[in-house]
C-alpha cells in the first residue's frame, strides 16, 4: 500500500473514531449545538442534531443497541488506525537460534539489523537502512541502500543481498528472505 492509501485509511479511521464519540457527546449534552456550530460552521447538520433527544430514540433497548453499535464501530476504527500506524506488518521480535533445554540462545531484532547493515556496508552500499519482520521464527530483511555514482545498481543490489544472507547464515540467524532496494546514487560529499 502506498503512502497516499495509508493517509486515506488513517483519515477514515480517525473519522470512524471521532464521529461516534462526537455524536454521543452532543447527545449527552456535553457540547451544545451552538458551540459546535461556531467552531465548525456546519449549521444544517447541527440543527438536526440539536433537535435529537433521548425520547426520539424510543425505548431503552434501542438506546443500548445504538450505544453498542457506536462502541463496536469505534473499536473497529481504532484497530484500523493501529494497523495503519504499524503499517500492517508484524513487528520483528527476538528469535531463538538454539532452543535446546539449558542452552537456549536467542538473537534480538536490533542485533540482526546491525549485522545486516554492516554486511551491506562491506560490499560498498552507502547509508543502508534495514527493516525486519519476524514470521514463523524467521526474519525477513528489507534493506534500502544508496549506491556510489560509479557503481552498477543491479550488481550492488545482488552483492548486498548475497553478503547479508551469508553474514546472517554464518551467525545462524534463521532467514526467510532478503530484499534490497537501491534508492539511487549517494549524495556527493563536498
């Protein structure tokens, strides 16, 4: 999903959270329609809301049902918001390398990230920025690099992928995949 789609999803999720809360606050009398109208300028919609009263909603069962639906919509919107803020990807966690009882060894995501970035620098990549995802007790490594101006991008990406894979396998880090993205030439130093 690109950045624009994520931005749209965040706005929709915030609206799905804000609108039910806003409606409940107006319905309970926390805010008056006149106060809201002076801030937002949406007089027609607010006139309709100001005419809404508890007696318009019928019996207590209807009010409870509306409250439950409002809470469920808010929870779904909050879930969508959190999903988008974490970009919908699992977070990298500590992964066990050896789980033999009494000899347990685990490696942290931070250590794997530093190993991957160091391996990328070894082959000439400039400013490597690696991200990790841990799934099924194995890491997926996605690394963004810049290339020196004289370097062939495809060749550098291939060497970087091979070197990251080699270095992590030597350290017995369980790997699922290594993805390299060359973001263009490195900026010139003056």
